[in-house]
């Protein structure tokens, strides 16, 4: 209800001005609230799509020419071109033909008859394997193999006139004498070494390796070496797989056993490593290597799909089960690995298609087969955004797929995940690497780092600033208070970048050199202080001490504290030499504690963050203490209480809401401080409470990673999720603090 | 009146100082001759003006600034702005059109090229501009003779893909005495950096960095960190070397000899961490680049540009490579 109405105000002008002021202030307040809400809405809006489910949209269908059925097709591939208008499907047939189908119009654009190397016509194809990057490994009926690359036609022209893709042969191996292989794989490394492994009918594996090298005379020569693996996996081997460079060979048997061989550069084969993958001895029906050639995807006869990778064991590295993906209902017949991320496409005998992301074990898509037309072959587009399926009758379907953000799930963000190459599940934050990198987006080290940094900063800042505020407002003279307060508030005006810079480059080496003295000073300072107080009881009898006690006690205490510090420095040398053989940091690392000392650690962060937080807490606490009416203190002292009793029992409880608010505001500032933490820690995402090493906070993480995150990508949205987490943290703490503050207000009266 | 020197002494000192001063450009020219034999002089053309923005690598930031200054002297109507927060900032800038030049100390990843192609309709053009050696720095007091690449891998990574054993103290790396029990303190770049990705691919064999690698915001910050930390080791471009640190010789494996990080060794292939520095531009196939961009790149590849490369501590391109790059500009 307005206090001023037209009747109570002397003039109309004053009333109008009052009304105007009210509107302006209300507008200002409402704008502030609206902007905060808008900011929160913005960051939540960028974060929410992270949890959007994956999508698939059917964009085209076609049919094979009548002379071919689905059973003639050995493999299919999809070439999306630059725009979706150029989507073409590639189909390899048993007769040795490559059929190119335009997937948008459904028309066959071309058919190429292929011949094995060195022959004009002749045998057809027995097996075609699609590899990432548009490459295909072809096994001919006479045992010869070719590695071909499909090169997209010239872009730019409209789809109808675009030239069909052309083939480029990358490697060939000659026809095999003797029994024809049941299955074979061919790979060519970037250095030019060709490796072929063929599974012969009697269960042995024939390995051929060709390396093109320059000999001393400068001529190119091809050195080939052939070997046969006759180990007692026996006739049970069902499937083979090899990595992109031809260095590791994997095999799966019908008893559920995985075997691994290392193929060396000079043609030798390392010892076999066996892993009994399935205790119930179910057959392994499909193998594929994930992007990066570290994890092996294994599909078995009962529809299970799992990934394995080598992990450190007592003797070298052994294959270990890493992830279990969504199981199929019948045996897995084909696994295709994505060329863009760690996802897998799998097809079972029933014809159902699954698309899964391995690290987060998320099932992205599941396309059941139509009842009479099970899918027989599938292919994934090179950029991972298109899916082609061929059924037994020869119908083709193309979907445009969008996996959303498959790396992110509640478990990968907040739980322990087993990453490729690691020995055990862990909380890891490491987002960037080469093209086949597995993003590790665990927020746990970041939240831990934020809490750790804030804890040490508040541990340093809160006692100093609260006691300082108490002294400045209550125990010292008003003139001194008027001098101290502005000086402390000037501390708040130092830019945090400057503080971070000074702390990182000047304070860190000093603390590193004097760490033992610093730790001893935590003991000597209180001891010297107490000793001085005992001494003071005798000195009090002199007259000049009365002047000191009227508010200038700190002048006398400064030399005492300096003496305590000097004592610590003086003692540090001899103590370190006697107890720790002259090197305290070495003892920390090698002794029973096993702690590493890092130059950029939480002690210097506590100083830096404390420097920014102390003026805030000091200011607000001091204000609230001074606002307690002096009449209360006077009454208390008149009744015979000492200064300390009055302060502790009368003034402090009355001011407690304000002091609590001061601490909470300081906490909010410490949690959100970015530049100091960015410059003075090493931004190391570790989970360790020790104050002698660094950490990585949510705020510094955003500052460090956001220039690198592509807009709208997974990392970008996860960084906004970090911002949402920071907001929630501060909001929860502030709300709880406000509730406590209201309660304290009601309890302790009028302020 | 008593003065510090007599008149004769003052004249002698003055002449001696003047002669020393004259000798300095002579030193400079000798260095220039070594580099400039590979490239031709730049020929000025008319009609070059406008704004040029460069967003990308921190390794190249000094180089871009020197080139920009020298180019500005030739064409006073050109305004060039250089920003270097890390190689990963270059592709988004080129895609969005906020920069015409994208210096990067690594190649673009396939998904960055895809995103570029999606926006523009053609793939980005990569122009090599200088050679760099990625050096591994230790404190100047560190007596280690050198390291093999597997040792570097196991010092910096937690996956240790090269198969060497884990190294946590300088004693594990082969030092004795007071250094033997000192834990190794790691310094590196942050993830926006091309140097970070290059080192991960070539030294760590695409493994993961240890969590304890302290991420520094720039190449110079890594060197400063190592200079202040006795147990420190870090990686950065050779151009950032100071007298407070040592760039140690590296060997590819146990059987190869330790080689110093020099450009001659990088070109020969004996130093394992040599790399090329690039500038990416958006050049539509069949059409020439905008005149300002093309002339800037011609300047960079000419004798004057390559001299600046030498001045900043990087390696000039061999003649054959310069020819290939000029072909790309056509």
C-alpha cells in the first residue's frame, strides 16, 4: 500500500515523481528477474537436446533389376555424395558385377562387370567385405583378392547427369593354389604393406604379406612372405577380422573362443592369445573392429553383441569383455562399424537391424524386419548419417539417420565407464583427440574439482574475513574502521586475471621452495601467538598498554606474527635436514604418504581465491555487525559483561543472518571464479583431496574447452550442461542459505 | 671540468660502437641468404586493400603477426586482424566466414572438413607455409641426454601404446643421484591446440594424456611453466625456446640415434616430431581466391615471407614445396 497518496503529499509534482520512481524501480527489478530467467532458459535450452532420442527417416527406396535377387548380392555400400541428391547405392553381386543404383529415383545408374586381377573374364566373387572410407575387399572364386576404393563421381552436375563412381584398385593378391578359402580378409596399410589372411577349409589360416620397399640400389622391390598358422583352434574357426594396417588378426570359433595374433612387419607371426569369450560355448558368428582398431565387436549365435579389447594382465595384454550391447533374437550375421564414431550396426538372421553406440552402451535405433522380407545386407554411409538395407527379394531402402548425441547418457556423465585401452572403469574427462578418438565426458572430476577448490578457499578466507570484520566493527576505534574498510574493499577491485597471473608465476615457485616452512608455520604461528598472550598478561600492568588496548592491538600483533613466521623459516632448515634427509617433498612422494607435490596446487589457489573472496565476506559481515544498535552493546557492558562476552552473546547472534549471507555470497563467488583457477592450476581433472595438487573446476573447464567446441556439437552442449550444473549448485546453496537466514532473523529479532 | 672520459676516449668509443652497429645488418643478411635461396622475391601488385581476418593456431600467432606487419608496410590500406586461440578455432571460423585465413598447426579432421563442405559445397584448401619442430623441453638444469619416442609416450600418456613401461620419476627415465626420486611434472597444451592433437597422434600414438598433465593456455606458457619447475617436462614449438629450458634430442626408438630438434633433421626425417604448419583458405575450385587473400599467401611463400619464418625461429619451406603451394593458389 503506498505510503504517499495524493492527500498526504504537499504537491502534485511530488506525487507524480513518486509514482514515476516506483514504476522505474519496479521495471528495473522485473527486468533483472526476467534476464536471469532468460539466461537460465537459454543454457537449459542448449543442454536439453543432449537427451533427444535418435531419429531415422526413410528417404528413398529402390529395387534391384529383375535379373538379380537379394541372394545374388554379396555386399552393399552407400555413397551419399556431397548432398543427399546424389545418394547412390552400390551392390556387389556374385557374378562379379557392381550395380550402381540411384536411391532417390530408384533407377539403376550403371552396371560394371569386374574381373579378377590379371584375367579378362572368369570367376565371380565369393565374398565382399566393406571397410571404412569407401573401400571394399573382394575375394574372387579362384582365391585371388583385390582391395578397391570407390571414388565418387564428379560433383556439381545435377543428379541425372552425375557420372557414376569409379573404382581404383589399391592392392591385389594372386590366385591361390590348392583348396579355396572359406573366408579371407585383405588390408593395406598407409605405409604400403599388403596383408591377406585366408581361412582354409581344413581350419588353418594362410597369411601372405607383401611389402614394397626401396633396396640399396634405389629400385622398388616387393618382398612377400607367406606363412600358415596351424594351431589347434582347428576346423572350428568361423570368422576372421583384421585391423586396418594389417598388424593384428582376430578369429572366432564355433566354441566361443576368440583368438588374436600379432603380425609383425617382417612377416613373422607372434604367439596366439586365446580368450574363452562365452562359458556356454556358443558359436561366434560375426566379428568387426570398431573405429580406431582397438575394440573388437563380437556377435554370437544366440544374438548377443559385445565388445572386447586388450587390457593389461599379468602376462602382457589379454582380451577382456568391455561392453554388452542390446541383444538380438537370433544369430548375428553381419556387423558394420561406423567410420565416424564408436557406433555399430548389426544385422541378425531374422533380419532385424540394430544401431548401438558402444561406450555408453546405448541402443540408438532398432529397425525390425518386415515379416516376409528380412534384411539381408546393410551398409552405413561414410559420414554415419545414412543407412541402406537390402532384403532377400532385392528391395532397397535408404534411411537418413541422426544419432543425436550418443556419447552422452546419465551413466557416461556421472558414472564410471570402461574406456578403450583402460584397465578398469574410471571417471575421466578428456574430450579431444584425433579422428578416431573416444570422447570421455565424465562430469565427476569437474564437480569434485569445483567443490575441492571452493572448500580450500573458504577454509582460508572465512575465518580471516569474519574475525577481521568482527575486529574492525567492534574492537577497534571508529576512525580506524573507516580506514580499514575502504582498503579491504579495494582488494575487490583487483582484476582476477592479475591475481591469477601473480599467483601462478610468482607465488607458486615461492610456496614450492618454502612448503615445509609454510607447514611448520601453521604450528608456530598459533604457538607464538599464545606465548605472546601469556606475556601480555604481565605487560598489561604498564600504562602504555592501555592505549594499545583501545583499538590498536593489531599494531602490536603484526610483529608477533612476523616473528612466528620467521621462527618457522628458521626452524624449517634444520628440521627438514634432520627428519626428512633434507628434502621434504621427496619424503612426501616416497614415504608412507605417497603424495605428489605439484607446483600449481590448492594452497596457492586458496590464497588466490581467498584474495577475491575476503573483501566480499568482510564487507558484508562488517556491515551487518555494525548495524547492530550500539545501545544493545552498551546495555550489555553496563550490566558488567566484558567486550568479548558482549560480542559473542549479544552482537553476533543479532548479526548472524547478515554474516551467514556474507559467507554464502562469498561461496557463490568462489564457486564461479574462473580466471584464477584457469591460470593458477594446471586444469588437471583428478579426483584427489590432497591440497598439494591441482584440480579442474566446472568454470575453468568451460573457459578452456569452449573455443574448441563446434557450435551445436556434443562437447558444446556438455559445456552448457556444466553451466547448468554450476547454476544449480549456486542456486541450491543460496536457497538453503536464504531459508536459514530467514530462520535466524525470526529467532534473533529485528535485523 | 672533470668528465668521465677524455675527448679522445669518447671518440674511440663512439666509432667502435658505430661500427658494431653497422655489423648487425650484415649478420642478418647472412641468415637471410640461407633462407631466401629457396623462394623468389615478392612482386607488388595494385588494387590490394580491405580487411583480412585470421583466426586459428596459437603456434602460428607470432608468425601471422609479423607477416601482417610486413604486408601492411607494402599495402598500407590493408587491415589485418590476427587471433590465435588454438587450431581448433580455425575450422568454425572459416565455416562461419568470420575469417578468411585459418592457420592451423595440424591437418583438419575429417568431420571438420565435412562440416566445411556442408556449408560451402567444396573442400578447404590447405597451404603449407612453414616447417616446425615440436620440441620436448626440460628445465635447463636437467642432465638427461635425450629420450626415445616410446619413453616420451609413457611419460605423457596413461595408455602407453608404444609398450614401454610406466615412467613416473626421473629415475625411471634414466637419471641418477638427486634426480632419481624426483617425480616428473608434466606440462602440456589445452585441447583447442593443434599442438596437443599432433603430439597425441605422433608421440602418444593416439593414446590418452595422463590426468596430471597441467594444461597451459599457450605455447609460451608451457615453456614458462617448465622454466620455473625443476622437475618439469613439456612440449611446444621450437620457436618458443628460451635460455631457461633445454630442447632435448629425441630418437624414434632404441635403435635410432638421438637427434637434435633442427629443421635439417626434420627434413631428413631423422627427428621424429617435425611437422608442417598450414594456412587453410576457402578456395572454390576453378575460381581464384579474393585478391587480398591470394596476395597475402603469395607474400608468405615469397622470399620476404620465408625470411620472416626464419626470423621467428621456424623452418623455411624447401623450393619444391613452395612450387607445389603456388600451384594450389592458381
